[in-house]
C-alpha cells in the first residue's frame, strides 16, 4: 500500500482536473490536446495502483501508451456503438471518435511521464 498511496493521491488530483476540463472547458486547445496529454498521467497512475510496483516504471509507461493507442484505434471502429453502449458517461470514457492528433498527445503525455521518472530517479539518488 505504501508504494500505491502517492499514485492514488495523484490519480485523484488528475481525475479532478480532467473532470473540470470536461465540464467547464470548451475550447479548441486545452480540452482536446492538453486533456489528452494529462489523461496519460491518469492512466499511468491507475496502472501503478493496480500493479503495485510489480513492473518497472518505464515498462508501465509504455504499457499505458499501448493501452491508450489500442483504445483510440478501437474508437476508429466505433467500439462504443458496436458494444451498444448508450450511457453518456461510459461513452465519454470509452470515446466515440478517432483522431490521429490524440495519438500524438498520448505520446507527448508519455514523454512527460518518462521525464518525470528520470527526474525522480536523479532526485532520489541525490538525497
């Protein structure tokens, strides 16, 4: 639990930010691009919570990116419609539209995760 607690706290904070973006930001930059970058951080933290440190941080980051890419590709094939999902909240979580730009945002979000892992490692060695 000790390893998971920071990820739980960060996940809750990111989830709150993402919810605020979804509810209150209706622009052409923050919501579509920054939101997709930040969502990678949430996916990474959720994976760390579930996996509990059983895998290296970089591996979890790459796995999170693969997951995000898979979900985006499934959106291209209208997976929410295929599955018959009618609940608007679930449709929002699953996503209903494919965009190549989303893949680039996920890549950018993962790059920030890699940077964070690297800097944390440097900080940890320095203390």
